[in-house]
């Protein structure tokens, strides 16, 4: 039987007093955690951001931060896999203390952080991107193109004819990046874009899918994104978070079977299936949960912290007790 004891303490912002943020999570009987079905050792941890790492209020809790730091201290590689771009991921990666390539744009780009250099890209063909733009325009939806402009990210879109409150909220978050141009030039005549995105109600996106499926692309639907609507992302046909993870483990020379991923949404399904140990968040849909090997608590119940402690750190402790000095064996 092993017990994981946290020695890292945090300081309360209001009182300045030290406290142990995860004491209730870190006293665990590893022998009772179903470890006979988990990989013998987790060497890499891949975490989705929205709905997983972050609370519904968009925060990283002290227990989650402590658990991520414990994984790093145990020698586990920790990275993020997100639909976000680098510009709105960098602050989160920095808060976690990561020095590792990040999987962005649902796997379409991998960026070395904090070096800000692109390790890998898998763009959408420009002609297919323009077809996606025209499809959205036919349905009176504002197309949002994420062009291949390197680490200096931009947002290309049409004139305001088809703006809606959700896309306006998105533009307002990155006003300096927004460039408006005629619809017929959003992708045509430019390098292959990273993806084409639309913000609207989920039922409208569902009506588009027969036409989207005819394009040479992959697509994902986020049922409710950060800007209040559902989101449709149209990407390279071989692009997904799973392809991003596969590319990164090849670069880092880590077997995919020794990777644990945590996610909550439809765009996490392939990743959860691809890795050695996929963990779904407690609030995830049944489709996401069925793709995972385990289900943790929700993102308002420290689900990420619990999953790290239960599977990644106990796995590391079981494989090599000397690599985790916080262990006391009874």
C-alpha cells in the first residue's frame, strides 16, 4: 500500500497563510485504484483546457496547480491539447510553469513554449478553405479564417454583413488581430490556412454537416464555447488532437501507450482513444466517457487534480518509488 503525501504548500492570497490545497486528494491507497489496467508508467500527461483544466469560471484551482507541479516534479512531461490558439493559451501554460511544445488549434499546430517557435503545422488546403467560406456565406454565417501567419496570429473575416453577437464577442477579445476583407479572398490566393471557424447555434451547425462532410476536411463541433455559442471548426482531413499527440510523442520519443490524456468535449474523443490511458471529465457526455478508460470528477470538483493523483502519480510511484520522494510505503 502506498500513500502520496504532498509537501508543496500554497499561500492564501487574502490572509498570506500557508495551506495544503490537496490534502484530501493526496492520501490514497494505490492498491485500490484499478492500477492493474492502467499503464505501468505514465510518462506524459496531455490536458485539455476549457471544461477540463479550467473551472466553469475559467480559473486554475490551487489543487489542480499543485497536482500539475507534482507531476512535473515526478518527471512526467505535462502539456496542453486545446482548440485554442497560442495567443490565448500562452498565459495558461506560463501559469502552469510549462516548458514544452503545446498542441493548439485541435492539433493543427504545435508550438514550442515559451520559445514561441512552430514545431509542426497541418493546414487546410486553401481551395478547401475557400469552399468552407462559401458554404458558410450561403447560410449567412460569418466565416472566421485562422491564416498561416506564423506565431503572429491573425483573424481574417468578411465584412460585417453576417456578424452575430457571438462572433462579435470573439472579435472583441482580439481586436488587434481582426482583418476584414471580401469573402472571395479570405483563402483564395493565400497560403493554406490553419482552419475555418463559425460561431452559431448548435442546431444550425447540425444543418450544415451534410455539406461540410462533402468537403475534403475534418471538422469538430464544440457544443458551447467560450463566447456563448456552439463552434464549428473545419480543418485538414488528417487533423485532430490525436494527430497532434502522435506527432509530439514521436518528437519526444515517448511511447503513446505511456501517455495519459484528460478531456471533456467531442474534440477530445479521438485523443482519449489514441493514448494509453484516456480520462473523461465527470460532466462530459456519454460519447466522450465511452471513449475513455476512466472517468474522473467534474471541472468544478477538482477532476484534473484527482485524475493526476489517482493515475499518473500512483502509476509513477508503482513503477519507481525512488522517483517520487513524497511516498511513504506501509
